[in-house]
C-alpha cells in the first residue's frame, strides 16, 4: 500500500526488524510492534530511550510500558489510546486534535482523561 509513496520529499520504507536487532541502531521514525513482540517491548523502549521514534503497538500493556500509541478494537471499531509521557520523553509533539480522537489518554498507564 505504501510502496513508492512519499512524505514530502522522503520515501516511505517498510522494514521488518528481527528480534535480535537493536532498536537504537535502526534509522526509523516510526516503529510498529505487534502483539507477538510483547516480550521485547521493554528492551526496545530501553534501546530507544529518548529518541524521537514514534512507537505504535497493540499489546494491552503497551502504553503502560512506555509506548506512544496503542491500537485496539472496541465495538468493532479501531480505537487508540495515547501515552502523553512517552511523547514528552521523546520530544515528539501530539496534536490536540489527535488527543480529542483518542479513546483513552494516559501517562505511562495511569488515566489522564477518558
């Protein structure tokens, strides 16, 4: 779907990282972690530390562990929650309109809103 697409002048590249890859040495702006990566999220977040890499996952504890955005299905609709603390640590900005659309807003797992 995204092959040969661009954001501005930059091409979009999708790569599958092996579990043994060190997240800190990947040159990416967004990292999606499926539920099967649940055992690795702690190491990945540690590797990324305060880098400006948007992390998106689907594991139930994803934002509590330090991820930026968790996707989930609720009432047959795709929903998401955001972790404002993760955005603050990484220096990424979260647009207020995105926060309005979020089903849940947390600070490392503790509810801030909704």
